[in-house]
C-alpha cells in the first residue's frame, strides 16, 4: 500500500477543525480509513451495500450503517449544511430508514 503525497515533515497549514492535522496529513488519514473500510486509498463517498451482517446498509467512506442510525445522522448533518441537496434525508420518508434492528439495535 502506498499513500500518495508529501513527506512526513509536512506540518504547515494545520487546521484545528481537522484534529490539528495539516491538509496533507488529513488526506493521508482519510486514505488509511478508506483502505480498512473499502480496500482502496481512493475515498469511497458513494459506497453503499447491504453486507448481510445484521447492520442494515453500510454506506460512505467510513462504514456508517442504517442499523444504529449513524448513516441517517450523517445524511441529516449534511442536509443541515446543504439544504438543497437531493439526499433522501430531506424527504419526509427519511424517518422510515431502518434503525436498531441488528445485533447492536
């Protein structure tokens, strides 16, 4: 596995909103998450699949699930920031998303 980008000495442009990481460090951290969640360094924002593991649909770059409601929470947070987006969370039917039906629900 090769993480692309600058070198380890990159510490400029640190942003507290990114956990004190520079933009390059944040990109590398996101790539690591993507490797473990999706098997690739390419960030998989559009990923969604029912893995038949009792957690409903697993979605997004970090494996948010519909079982525990975190997928819906992410979509709603995005909708709060971008109210005109076409996401299903802006629909009245978003409350019908399955939650709490798997082993953790």
